[in-house]
C-alpha cells in the first residue's frame, strides 16, 4: 500500500468529512474545542460539526494533514501553531506567548477511519504533521495525549496516546491539569531541526 500525506485545503473537504464525519451527522465535534485556529470569540456550540469542518478546511495556513492510502483518505491530524500557551490547564514547557518565543506547534486531534485502525496509519499522520509543521517554520511540536492502561474508546483516543508519540520521537516533558476520561493529559514534545 502506498501512503501519502497532504495538508488540508478546501478542495479536500470531502476527504476530511469521510474521515471524521462519515455519516454526516450534525452533532458538535468535541475535538474542535481546542482547535488552535478558532479564537475565543468563536462559538463552537452554535455550529454543527459540518459547519466547523468547512471552516477548518478553508483556513490558511492549513490546519492539519490528511493521510491517504492508495488514493483514499484514511486519517486526519489537526496540527497548527500552538494555542495553549496562555491556557491555565495546559502548561507547556519553556516558552511563553511572547514574540521572541520559539515557534511551537501542537497536535490537537488524531482520527483514523474505522476499519483502518491498528494498521500503522497513526505513525504516517504524526510524521506528516511533523513534516508539515517544520515546512511552516515550527521549531518544535507538542501533543497532549493520555497514557491508558488498556484499550480506550475512539473519542478519547482522538487526543492520542503516549505510545503513539513515543514511537515517533516525542518525549514526555510534563503533565497537564487537563483530564480526559479520568486520565491526565501529558505534554509530549519533539524538537525540530
């Protein structure tokens, strides 16, 4: 199988929808709660998932990457310049939000289509996100995954798991105050050259 990763653009909206909202349900998308492209004035609770995804696909620079296997979209990774710098729940190591701070990007969400999971797609997504962030001038990339003791539901898994990021060169640099399904979210980081 041949895998390719491409930044999200408006012409790839249908591919994004097939991955994250295949049944075109109107309910809200929880993973957009921390989306770095939406500022605090955006009322995500008034938008349907589809409306939010359309907005996401139109954002410049692209707000993430899609991975394709043999031409079919099978995964999505939301990655953008870090928004959490001023958060009281997530305390990334090192930088503040000041102009002279290192340009840090973050991975906020990872989704792999059902039926394709546990086939190595996640590694392609993370590497594609890292390459994309580096091409946009990022000096480091962070993620805020959980470290489950066993299997977890797909909704919780959208923040990622420690092992996913361990396998792709990230290291734990802290623990956040945020929790998902009663699990603390870690701060994992990969420096980019």
